[in-house]
C-alpha cells in the first residue's frame, strides 16, 4: 500500500473513533441549520479566461475563515454546507467551481466546450487563491471538503500548505483509476453476458437494480471502459432533438446512479429524474475530470493512473487533518480513507483524527452530519496571526 513501509504498519484500532448512532443523534448546542448569509459575488477567474466564479459568505466577517470545496465535480456549492460552522466563530466561504452552479459559462449549455475549457484542478486551485485575495483572507484558513471536494481540498493543501490551518475531509476520494473504476466500472464489461458477474469489487455489488438502470443507457460496445464510453456520449454538442434527448438521458442516468448509491437508507428502485440542467452540468464535468484522472498528474496533465495525492503526502505532514468516512460508503469506499490516514501517519503527521460513522456517502446522514459539526465546534481557536486580515 502506498505510503506504508513494510513491517511499519501500526495498529490503528485505537486511533479510529466509530460514532454510535444511538448516542449521536442531535446537532451539538442546538446549532442552527445554516449560519446567516453575509454577501455574494462573482470573481473574474485569473488568466485569460471566460470563467466567472460565483461565491457566497456566511457567518461572521470577523470570524476564522473556512472555505468549502463542494463535490461532484460539478455538483455546485449549496448553502447547506455552511451548517457545520458556528456562525459566531466562523467566516464561511462557499464557491461554485468552474462550469457549475451559478458560475459561468455553464456545462449545461448545449455546447459545453467553453465551460470545460481552462477547467482543471490547477485552475480550481488558482481560483481559490484568487478568492483569498478578493476576500482579503491573508492568513491561514480551514479547508473543508467532501467526496470530490476532499480531493480538491487535498490538492489545494499540497499546493499551498502554508495557507491551511486545518483540513476537514468527508468521504475521501483519492481519484486513482481503481477509485473511479470501483464506482463506474464494476462488472460493466461482463454485464451483457452475465449481469451478476463479480469480476472485481465495486458499488454495483450493493445496488444491482440501480446499476442495471445506469448501464441500460450505455451501449454494450462502450462498457469495456464506462468512463470513456460516457466521454464519447458527451463528446459533441447535440444537433437535433433526438441527440439532445439522448444526451439528457445519459446524463440523468449518470447522476441517478450516484444518487442511488449515496445514502445508506435509500430505495434503489426510486430512480426519479433529476433536474435536467443539473444532470447535464454534473455528468459532463464528472466525466471531464474522471477521464483525465482529475488532472492530478504532473503539471496537471491528464493521467488516469495517477497516484498524485499519496505521492505528495509529505507536504501535509504539519497540517492537522480530520477525516470522517461512512463505513458503508459505496461511492467512495472506506479503503480510500484508510489509505490516506495510514499514508499521513507514515509521513510523520501526528495530528490525524479519523472517524468512521455508521453511514453511507452523504454528508446529510445523521452520524456524519453530527460528527462534522462536533469537529468544527471543537477545533482549537486560531491565534490572531493566523486569522484573516479584514478591510
């Protein structure tokens, strides 16, 4: 396993805190659902780019700054993400990553080319740096991210460790080929001949009905590499109503598959149609990033076989890291959190806190929601030199 020396694997049982649902049911201190809204705006992306990045702030302008990296990629930010932060203590920054949410141009447009141009992980990292400058955050900040948001949070921290006070990660996603294939590939290549084939571990094992609905929209000849097959479906703008209908059908199936697998208590036969604009946006951006290995290769190059985060884990050894992962997460398997935590500790990071909840992938599941709120309430206060300088 990457980052773990032979014979040096320590016992992690005592270091993992499993949250018991029977005793962790309510938000601490009766914390309100969302801190108060402060302001919002659009940031003109750095460089020669058409992108304009939408951002919002919640809580207190004088508070400790924290930035939320949303998931997907392509899911867009949502005010509900601010609910984990005490509004008297924190200044919470949310933003929509390129191509999604209220950022423009949008990947929901018929021609998504402008939205996907200059849209890589390095561009998103640059946007965070530009937001810091725009909002006059000059000191350190808490960086909070779930699912793909954990990937971006880790990539940002690797690039700019001196700006990160704490990393808070939920549903860790390392964006390696095996991590993507666990969710998107499964038994797809064998499905036509034997829909119950089990060639490799994957989310399909737990959601066979939802998996069938997903694969129904992918031609058998494209199932040998599902991500590549999805990229083929999204490769050109629709020219006719029939092509547009087909595009929406594939995008909706892609998003519905993720939705079906995201919660522990979810009826996989309930596969209603998601919002079509959202489906097009999220599916196109997910496939754009997954086809290119999250742009986590050297210098942001496309590399589906990347091991970027683990290869650069030493850059995070001085940052306190809190990891919350559902034991029954089938979008991002628990093994990814295990791998990250062991690599961090092996790199000399002695400030890693690891919580396993009886939950699936979603941050809305009660134990995960409660644990994240508790972490944010119990973080050590930032000292004045670490806090933002405000105008």
